[in-house]
C-alpha cells in the first residue's frame, strides 16, 4: 500500500511541472525593453512581485560595468511577457573592498530623496580619503553629499536620476563639491532603493523643429539663395524707402523744392550753323635739286649778315677809341 501511494504522489508532481509555462521577463522602457531572463510559472498571478537580479554587463555588453547589479520587479504580465519596473541597484562586494584600505577614512550616508515625478528613492553614497580625518570634517562631507543628491533629485525624473547614478555623474558632482572643502579621493553611490514608484506623469520634452529656409536656384548662374534672406533684404529696402518719404515730407525740404520751382530757367540759345571748313592743302614734296639751291641761298645770306655785323662793330670800336 505504501508503494502505491508513493507512485501516485510522484505522478502528481510530474503533472505539476508539465502544467507550468515559460515566461520571458522584459526590462522597463528606460532600458529599451531588453529580455532579462526566462522563468517558469503555472499562473501569471504567481509571477507578480518577483524580483530578478541582473548585472549591467548583460544588458549593455560592456565588461567595465560588470560590478553593477540591477534589481527589477515584475508588476504586469501580458500573454508570455512579464513587464518589470526598476527597484534598485548595488555594487559587488569585491569592488567595494578594493577601494577601502587601512589608515584611511570611509564616510557613508543614507538619504531619502523625492524626484520630479513624485518617486521616493533611498540613496547610499560613500567617500574615501587618503588619510584619517576628524569628525567635523566628516560632517562637512556628509552635508555636501546630501545637498548634491537632493538638488539633483528635484530637477530629474526617476529614470534620469538612476541613469546619472549608474553612469557615475552624481559621484563626480559630489567629488567636485567636496574638493572645495576637503580633498576626497573617491566617491561612489554603492546602493539605491526605490521606496515608492512615480506618481506624476511627465511628458518628455521633444526638441523644437527649426524651420529650415527653402532654397531656390537663381536663373543663369545656378546659385542657391534662401528665402529668408530675400525677405530680410526686401524689408530693409522698404524701411529705407519709408525713411526717404518721411524726409521729403519735412517742411525744410518742401521750402527748398518751392524755391527751386520759382527760380527762372535759363533761356536756351539758338546755335548758329557752323560754316563749312575748307580742306587744307597738303604741302607738295620738293625735289632734292630744289632743296640744295635753297640751302645754298640760305648760306649766302648768313655770310653777308656776318660781314655787316663785323663792319658795324669795327666802326663802333674806332669811335670809342677816338
């Protein structure tokens, strides 16, 4: 009898496993709905509130982010797809041990921040120093950490805040703010926990579409001139024309115009018809024989003139001597 009962129990157990179905767990839309894992369940209701752990390396295929572990909780099941929401993240223990050493101080804190979309999140950062510091210095570092986290949460949504924590932007902001007061070696947010999901729906601001100027080809050269530039040039010409019209309407210019109209116009003189110009006679070319004769005659005249001048000078000198 005992053997028969054990067989029936074994059959029932096998039947339970056959009744279960496989469901694919999907990441939230902030992580591009990537498939996280596959799980078994006999009813979709049993999947709700299950938490899955995944490293960021599996989602992004980046080996440098293998030390970050993400937690997702299932909140809705559609057919064979189980949709999740982000719950929190932690850093691996070996990664944390590497940053902490002897004769150094570790300053950690726990802060609850509310994001712009109404979600409350618990953030646990820590900072390390090169040497041991006093309690007053620890207090200053904690205050700066709290201020930077709360200010960042007010401005950003839950998805934006978590993206900045995972990328290390919040840690770098805390490092910059602490550097002014006390030099800190390293700052990390080692754990986050979502206490309540977002309650306010905020639409993502779409980038404003800028109207690009339509370009038209000019005739002949094929150059492209945008329409807006043409409109601006037309407006400039219109404004210049209006200014000229206003200046013309001014009383001083009107008086000048009246004086110009009163001045008598100059009478147009009748031009007499010009006499016809007789054509000039071109000088005739002289023969070489005639030229020689002319030159001889000129030489004779010059010689006679020289003789007369000499005689006159001699007579004047005699008179002066007497």
